[in-house]
């Protein structure tokens, strides 16, 4: 009984009540009912802006894909403007520990400093490389909510083989992968309102302090940061930069798709429960909507996106087109049955509709419009997917499927 501290109990109750209130507020005017989704027409993937049908890989690569990327840049995530002065990029390995996790891995802490006359910003990039494995190795690069300068990335004493943040590092190492992480707040804060402290200010000419309507929001800045991490990986002989899988969960799953869509150096993408502005289709308006997102996180997207609130049908893109821009590189989408906020069905449909581009490029896509049974992963297709029981998180089952997908598509064939 002496452990039942009344102050602690009261503050726990207050926290639970506040969370319940937040969830209730969040769910106001939200539809979760499949039967209430109005019919919609997706913008055609394989018709160019001038109406010409896109029937060859060359037309896709040279005409349609650039058109789609430009629409996402200008209307959804925001384009990275020309910096006021070129940006210098410096890499510095600030720490290297060859005995990480009982000698299983070498951990490198790398500072990536971006600077020009407007100022400088440093990202802390972490790279774990399996020891005793022939270099260079393929790797995962995670867009991370955990701060790469924090203890979250130490090995866990209570859970051997894991990092303190719960990530199963040893499993990656055992399968021959390196593992890397970038922190989502290194370049721009979670819901930036001024854009004066982070990376944006390096790009502003005199007199500008805020992105223009078509310029980059928070997600674009995160994507740009992962590209700078890839610049570093191209200089690191331990990692095979031609076999890097980019991944992220939720907000970071959105950033993952936008990173991979733009930057073809990433060989594969895994987007976990990315939902609205990630894999889910805007036009379904199921779970989180554009209006909710922009109200709660006004700067994740560019300001042009605000113009489509409750006008989703006017958007010249939908999210299946973002996934298609990753083709022919493999993409994996993960949903959770109880994660209705992220609209698992909309995530699947997006992947299904993107599959037509994979097929045009001679790859395998999702064949059925029906979502697969819960707990059954689709691995042997360039468009992979699973939905499992449970809510908004990456659990042990999910991690293993992500590794299976990478094993199938990134590891050299054994025979
Ligand atoms: C909020 C937000 C989602 C986002 C999620 C997360 O719920 O509405 O769009 O995916 O946070 O990043 O965990």
C-alpha cells in the first residue's frame, strides 16, 4: 500500500483524462465508417498533363514522374528553394565505438554540419555497422522520433539485443544490415512556426522569414535531411549506399515516402502507419483529414496545401501517385487494424493503385483490390504490405516483416 502515492495516482488520472479529451477533440467530425465514404475519382497516374497516355517506361521516367513530383513539391510538401548562398556540407565522425553491444557492432556518431553566411545547423547522424561481416553492407536508415544525441540509442541492459528505444538492433546486425538514424527535429522543430531557428533560414534572402506558399514545410525539411545523411553514406566504405532502405513510422513514415519519391539513391522504402499525407488516399477522408492535419500541425505541409481543405477532389494528385514515384524501387506499407486514424484501407488502396506503374516498369505490384488478411504479409512483390492486429506502433512482428522485405529485395540472391 505504501507504493500507492496519492499525488502520483492523481497526476496519472489527470494525464489519462487529458489524453481522452484530446482524442475526443481530435475525433470530432471524423469518419471511420467505410459505408460513409463518398465515391471519388483518383487523378490518372498514366496520363500526362497534356492528355497523352503514358504507355512506356521512358514516358513515365521522362514526362509523367517529373510532372507528379513537381505537383507534390509545389502543392503538398513544399519545394526546397535555392539557398541564398550555396550550402557547405561537412561530415565529422565525433565518436566511434567498435565494441557496441558487446562487440557486435561499431557505432559511429557523425555530425553533419550545413552552413552558409546565414548560419549553420548540425545534424547528429548515427550509423551502426555489424562487426565481422564483409563490408560494405546494406543498411536501413530510419527517420527517427528519438533524439540521436540521447541515451535512447544506448544498448538496453534489460532487453539484450535491443536499443533502449526498443529497436531490435541485434536482429538487423544478425541479418547483415547496418542501421542508421536521423532525428526529426535536428533541422526543423516538430511544428515550427517561425522557421528562423532551423535549416530554413539558410535559404532565405534578406527580408524573408517564412516559407512562401509553395516552399517547404516540416516534412520536406525532414526529407532533405535524410538526403544529406545519404550524402554522408556515399563517403562511408562500411555501407553499401546502393542498398539503403529508408524507413519511418507515422509522421516519419510520411517523410520516408517523400524522401524516397524524390531521391532515387534510396533503394527501398518502408512506410509504417503513415496515414494522412503518407500512404493514405486524401479523397477517402477516412480517419485524419487534410483539415485536421493542417489545423493541428499547420506547417508539416506547405501553405498551398491549405487551399485544398475540404476540396480534396480538386487536388491534381493523390497519394498513390507519391508511391508510384518510388517505382521501380520496392516500397512496403504497414497498417494496423486499430490504427483507424491512419486509414489502413486507404493506405492499402494507395499501394494497390500505385502498382500499375510498377507493372509498366516490369515489376510486380499488388494484384487484388481487396486488402490481404490481417497478419499476412506480402513480401515477394515490389509493392509490399501488411496489416496486423493492434494500433499505432511498430511491434516485433512488423520489424521482422520489414527485414524479410529487405532480405527479399536487397540482399544478393543466394545460389
Ligand atoms: C498525429 C498526426 C498523424 C501522425 C501522428 C504521428 O496523430 O495526426 O498524422 O502520423 O501524429 O506522427 O505519430
